[in-house]
C-alpha cells in the first residue's frame, strides 16, 4: 500500500478493522515502529476528531507530528500545471509537495469539497496532486468525495456492538442548515458493501447519492419504512448530488427522533460528529444509552493507527 486515498487502497478492509481492534486493546504494541519518523498533517479545513485522533494514533506508533492549517498559516497553493502565477496563489504544488517530502516521512491531508463544481470536486485535485508530486505516502483525512478513516472507525464500532451475524443497518439522510459534502456517506456506503449486513439507504427524493457509489444498494424515500426493525441507524446529512451543492429540504421531517428510533429493534444510533442537536437528531436520541457517537469518535484513533501501521509495514 503506497498511499491511503480511498478504502480501495487497503489490501483487505476486514484485516484493517481487525488490526484497529487489536491496537485498541494494546495501543503501544508497535510504539517503536514510527520512532524517528515524522507525520505531517495538513488541514485545508477545520477539524477536531480527525486532527486529535490522527496525532494520537501517530504518537502511539512512535511518530513525531507536525501540523499546519493551510487556511491561515501557509501560502495559497497553485495546482494547475503550466499556469502563469500572477494571482493570489504564491506556491505551486510541485514545490510544496517536494518540500513536505523532505520534512516528513508521511503526510496526511484534509481538504473538503467546494460544493460549487461537481466535476472539480470529484477530480480530488488537492489530494491527487500531493499524491502525484510527493515522494512519501499520502493519507486521506477527508477529501471532497471520501472519508475512509471514518469508515474504518464505523466498521470497528459496528463490529464491537453487533449482536447478530447479519444486522440491518440504515444510513439515513437528516436535515442540516448548511449544504454538506458526500464524503462520509460515500465511504460508509463503500464500506458497507463488503459487510455481512442488510444495508439500506434512506433519503428524500432529490438526495440520492452518486449511483457509481451506491450501485445496487436499496434506496428508500420513506424514512419510517427504512427504519423498521433496524439494528443500527447512521444519520448523516449530504447536499443534493443531482442538483449539486443545493439544499432542497429544510424542515425537520427527517430528523431522527425517539419516536422514529422506536420503529427499530432497539437500534444503536451512529453519527460521525459534529452533530447539530435537535436538527439532525433529538437530545433524546443522542443522550440515550444506545447512542454510539462517542464510541465512534474514540475508534477514530485506532482506525488511523491501523492505516499508519499498514503504511509502515509496506515502506
């Protein structure tokens, strides 16, 4: 594994999840592997869980870490080749990636979707440019179209809490005042395609995800019908893919409530955080003992640690 850009880069997702589980049980089992190595973390967007969990994961493997927020601490980067750099962009990705490769042994990058140009977002210019010009492994800490570290953490969370071999798992769209990317929903959907589970996506009409991602997965436009007898409910907002970047629905009809959770088989509730209380899900759902959102956040450390170890093993 040269880079970790998508879940498809993993040699075996199930082995990565099992490795994350074993690292959770013994976080310092490989603390000398990253000794005298440096992980750079570059953030083009804000973060709480991703930043802290990835640093902690690196430190438990012996890495030193360096963090830079590109929004206010670095030169604006140019990603196009052959351009005459007369505008606000002061540094080209060719030089930036080469320099980072001298300072770091691996680099992890977080860069969200713009939600203004679908074609550009799907091109993943930031992540793919670093992967093209860097001479070190590149790790996706959430990009325009994917959040694979979150998906590994989610897979571990489900593994820890499922009580039967083939649970029913529902990914349900939920309202949000802002237009949000598809990254978490895309990677969760990709992860679920290799799980032993009955998986359903529920979203209002106009909010279907990219069919190249969902493939043959059942998509229901009736939330209550989808939630019936579910064992896990994963709530997440995403903007319209068809009418890219747009908010088509603003009422709370799709908010996850106690009444809706009563339709399930005492289901566990999941969300990647941060979550807007009483918009995406009610207080009663989030504060219930069946809420796994804090467990998911904790598992982000071991998801990142498993990826870092796999990259070290293949260095």
